[in-house]
C-alpha cells in the first residue's frame, strides 16, 4: 500500500468517525429537546389551568402554581444550559452564560424544594384541622407566603454565591466544559441544612402525620358505621391517599437525595467517585421538574378536564373561566 492509499484510508476513517459523532450529537440534542419541551409544556398547562379557571383559585392550587412556575423556568432556562454543557464537555462558555446558569439553578431548585414542603404543610393543616384551615388559609395569605418564599430564596442564594466569590470573581470560575461554583466547607454545610435537610425533614414528618390522621379517620368511620359499602369506600379512599402520598415522597427523595448527599460528602471525601455521583445525580434534580407536573397535576381530575378544554380551545369561549371542573370529583 503506497502513501496515497494510506492517507485516503485515514481520511475515510476520520470521515466515518465524524459522521458517527454527528449522529450521536443529533440524537442527544433531540432527546434534550424532547425533555425540555415536555417540562416547559407540562408546567405551562398547569399554570394556564390554575390562572384561567376561577374555580381553581384556592390556597393549595396557588402553591401548585408556584411550583409549576419554578419548574417551568427550570425547563426554559436551566435545562438547556445544563444539558448543553453535559453534551459538549469541551465547549467554552462565557461569563454571562455561566452567571445565568448558576444563579437560576440555585435559585429555582431552592424554590421548588420549599414549594413541595409548603404543599406538605398545607395538606397536613387541611386534614388535621379543616375548619381552622378554611378560615385562616385564604388565597391572599397564601400569595403572601409564596412571595416571601421567592424573595427569601433569591436573597439567600445571592448571598451564598456572592460570599463564595461566584459573582464578583466570575471569570475565574469559567472553564471550557463547565461553569464552576465554588462553595467553601462552612457554606456547604449551611446550604445542605437550609436547602435540603430542613425542607426534606418537614416533608417526611408532615406526610407521616397525614398517614396517621388518615388511618385514624378510616378506623373511626368503620367503628361508627358498619355498613360494608362505607367500609369499602373508606378503605379504597385510604389506599388511594396512601398510594398518592407514597409516590410524591418516593419520587421527590429519589431525585434529590443522591445529589445533596453526594455534595455533602464531597466536603470530606474529594475523590473521583463522589464527583461522578454528583454529575449523574444533578441531572435527576432537574428532571424532577419534568416529573412534578405528572405527580402534582395529572393525578388530579380537574387537570385532565382543563387539559381537554385548553387543547380544544374552549378556554377562549365566553365565561370559560367559570366552567365547573370539579363536578365529578369525590
């Protein structure tokens, strides 16, 4: 084989390699586009439903609205930036790019976690003391709590990033392939407690109490009324509540625990395996925003009905905001 033939063979192999890499990149970007689209559209449907239909203007649904808005912004801002860096590890990103990603990811993740915690507290109060809940938890109070949450999260995360040099010395944290966030050991522990441990503990405690209350109420119904129909109905309702709450807690913990535990361990065990765990589990944190619309909205019949009304364009009809979406719910 002469030199010309060898060169043509090499060029042929390089061409095949480039073609396979291009096909892989196209497939990866298409997958990201699907995930981002589902996240954005799913949460947007929740936002439109709660904002448009007046019957859904309740304290609980406004908490769902706040969660959906945070997850919508995660899908619209954080996910495209994050997956671009994940797919193209050799790409170089500017200061503005990294600043937007770091602030948005920290801020919106914190809001999403605390929204889930507030929903747990809301459900506990409503179940444990329904009369007190109806009088005290008005929509105005709920909106004030949500506004405080968004403001508190913004202030906390800006302080966290500022005092660790991630804003004033942003240029030093920008490298090809990733946007580095530097957090010292003290702030890592504080952030773990405030953003993960406290709200996660609150969620687990509230849902355990909800299980206890639901079980006691079901037992009271069975002891007072021995009718088989009532017995079966209460048991079915209890199983349905237990299943829904179990899914809520399990998916939330599955998505968040690996990342926050690995980042906490990274303070003391700085090795390759921990860094790999952080990289993999970080994707789960953002994918939780894709799962939340399914868990917190699609399980509700009112969302299924509003979904149909939106896609059939009936929401543009006269007085469509006054339609009854809860007429068949038990």
